[in-house]
C-alpha cells in the first residue's frame, strides 16, 4: 500500500504539465544538457599501430600509401607513419645429405608502421577486414596497441656517442662544476 501511495504522489507518472529538464551537476558546477550529448557514445581505442612487413620494397611502399589514403578517407586519424631499417638476412641452402652450399640468398625484410588514434570500437573491425581483404601477397600484418618499445626501435643508436659516454664513465663521470 505504501508503494502505491508513493507512485500516486509522484507527478512524473501522470505526465507532469511543466516539463523539467535533467541537469547534470558535478562538484557543484552546473553543466548544460548539451555537453552530455558531445561525449562519444561508442568507446574509442587510444593509439594503435598497424605493422606491415614484407620482402618486396615497392609493393610495401605502395601498400602503405594505399592504407594511409583509405584511413584518411574513412575519417580515421593517422597520427604518424614511419619505416624501420631493413633487416638483412643471408640464407643458405645445402645439397641433400651434405654440407655443400647449393645456393645463397640475401633477403631484406622491410617494416612499415602506421599509427592511428581515437578509432571507434564499431569502426575498427571494419578497418581490419578492409586491410586484410586488400593485403597483397607476401605482406604480413599486425595490429596492436602502441607501446614504448615501438617508439624506441624507431631510432638508430649512435655507436660513436655511446662509446664516448662509456669512456667518460670509465674516467670517473662528468666533471662537476663549482658555483
């Protein structure tokens, strides 16, 4: 009976004559209703790296350009694109049941990264399917969140500078100045 009395006494159940708007208050500060509408309704991925690699340089370069254009056309924010130095591998094949070299091959593996930000959770599966569908032969793909290791491998260490720093540390470190 008490619950029925509460329902009857509430004006919202009878369709109140004066329409009251909902006001959001956070920390004592009035926030208008339209600010709530500006928030994205779909969760966003923070920063993702699309890593493509392959042995054929022209194919990889043109595919990276193609991907960059597709991502721009579907309004995905492409933050950066970069290349890593080629990895050179010497491959030897041997004659059956012997140690005689049959053939030697010099292979270069090329790596490209495309960094995208603020991708909607509903849009990412479509992007990945598009990328997979257009992936050329001999090119492999990896999509993963951005990590600090991805940033560190971009830069080639200066061996001369590192050796000079090591010599300075061996001599007792940098000189301390008096003030």
